[in-house]
C-alpha cells in the first residue's frame, strides 16, 4: 500500500529560525511529489512538484528537495505569515490520476 | 480566473440525516475530484470524474455516499444516512484534463455530524 509519512506533526519556530520539514514515502512507482500549503478554513494551495531524485525547487523562503525515499521542505528565515499546515502528496503509477497525501506538518512561526 | 466554488461552507446535521454538498469547478476543467479531510489528517480521495464519467470511486463508501456530475460541469456529493465518523471537511478540486499540475482546490465544506 502506498504510504506518505510527514514529520514532525507540529513545529514551532521563532521568526528567522530556519528549519526543515520531512516527507518520507513508500510507493509502488513515484511519478511526482507535491508540496501544498493549507491555511485554516481553506483548501490546499499548490507550492511545488518534484519528479526525480536530486531535483530542487525554490519559492521565496521555501526550498523543496527530493531523494529516492524522502523529500524535505526547507524554510529559511521564516516569517509569521509562513504559519500554515504543509502537506506532502505523491502521484503514483497506475490507475487514476490522483494524489495520496500525508497528514501534514503544522508550522507556527512566532514573531 | 474564478476558483473552485463550494457550498455550503458549514453544515451541522444529526446522525442518520442526509446532506448534500455542491461544487462548481473552474471553467473548462474536465476533471473533478472530491476529497475527504478528517481533522488532523491529509485529504483522502473519494471520487474522481472525467467530464461526467467516474474514473475512480474505489474509496467511496457506496452504501452511504453518492456523487454525480451532470453535464460534466457542477457536481454534488451526498451522504445518506450520515454517521458521526463522517464529520470532516469535504474538498472539491478540479484540473484540466487530468493534469495534476493545474490541480486547484476549493475552500471546502465543513460537516459536523452530532
């Protein structure tokens, strides 16, 4: 069974304190790994897609990386507005075009 | 570009009652998804439509859940009868021809079953 595990479940940072979120996956065939941001009361908002090991993508203070077994979302010098739940999802081979999501990491950045 | 519209935003019902949710996808998006997100968990796919046909409903509890997408545009998701464990946010998403990279979510309907 395809599985996506995110850690930690929750993370509190001070403004400017850099850190990383982890997403590990066990899937039959990875076609892509997605990172989403979800604010309270809203649907997930797309951040990045990674396709192959070694790939990296950046957007403002966020940088996503991918290995054969896991992905990291690095947050550099976070601001309070980066507070949200970050979801990782995988697109697996076969069947319908769907995403399998992890449970997410709830990030709180204190000023 | 208008986003994915969902209604209602909130719904509280008693167990064994029925409820329906509505979704209007982004104009021109052929693929529509319904996800269930239980508090503290990631979204789980319930059903996927391509135009007005079902592509994947393997995780839809068909004894109580049903969904339709008439004319390949709007969609409704129904629960009858509801159980306490159905309390969740129901998210609708759409994409252009099963393109995951243009996959846009609505804000969801928060259902509480008491």
